[in-house]
C-alpha cells in the first residue's frame, strides 16, 4: 500500500492507496511545530481507526509546500514505517514538460494536480485549487505544464477584511442565503462568496479564450464544492485530485 501526503499551508491531506484504489483519506490542520513522533502517533491512530496495518505500507510520497515540516515527516517515515519518504519537486519525473521560466518555482502541489488532471481528463485543461491561495494551473494537450495564475485564498481574504477594519466581524465561509445581505455578516459572506466566484470565472473565461473552448476545467481543494456550485465555468469537482496525482507519480518510479 502507498501512503500519500499533500502538505499545504492550512491543511494536510492524507491518503492510503491499495494499488490504484484510494481506500482511506483524511484532511487535518497543518501544525508547523509537529514533531516526527507526533506525526507517527497521529498516523498510527488514524490507521487503527481505519482498520489498516502500518506494516502494509510499502512507500510514502509527499507533496509539500511547507519546508519546515519536511524533516519531521522524513524522520516519521523512517521510524514508524521503515521507509524513506519521496518528495515531489521540479526534478521529479512527472511526465510533464514544465515551461515555467524557473521550474523550481512551481509548487509541488501544482505539478501533482497537473499530472492527475491530464491523466484523468485529458488536455488542454485548467486546475483550480482552492487552498490557502487559489491557483490556476494550465496544461496543454501535449502534456506541457504551461504555467498559471495565483490569487489570495478565501481564508486570507476573510482574515484581511477582519484585521484591517475596526468594526467588521470574522465570518465563516459559506454560500449566502441571498445576494443582497440584510446584516453585516450576510453582506460579508455574500461579498466573499460571489467575489470569489466572479474572480474565478473571470480568470477562467480568459484562460478558455487562450487555450480553446475544448479546455476542461477541474476544481479541487477544501472549498471547491461550494465554489463549483456557483461557477459558470468550473465543470468538474475532484476533491481527491492531488492524492491521485501523487499515486500516478509514484507509479512512474
């Protein structure tokens, strides 16, 4: 079995594959101070709840944009699973031709998403990942990673609005009951939701003009389901896209 970890700035997504089948997955909060032993205990507890045998794990692959956690994850892999963790980076054989000016600048999660989207849906395609940042990653029909767009994420927008104003409250992100808010919380939720949907649709409209109308659009990430419902251009929701990309990259080794 394969243990796949996608380490983001806000959440860590964990998946266990038996061959090509994702048999368990979890989404946890990213804790920058997490030690190797804490990771080990946490994963073993999750495995126990899921009825999984840690000894059955034959490989670990990691997509990480939080370098401070890499050392503790590597130590966890050695001490608790008796294997070396493999990290996706610009030198990993992903099967993509990366056209970024400096391939080292491309986040591992963006490469992994591109691999999975091309494999599952074909190219050209655009992946919209709604995480701490909202990223758009464009892939050609020839398997070229073309680049993309990076925008502030929903949580960042909500936090900034609260931090930079004297009287506006912190709110939860949710689809508003109505467009025109009749109280402050409702007005903020409407602005954040429809503002995010409008921004995403505006960028996708331009990308589709550039890449062609046959371009597939795929949404992933923690808040993707809410946004997909309101979007004119996001057609496919794939919450396990990043984990699937990690499995595909592992299979190329």
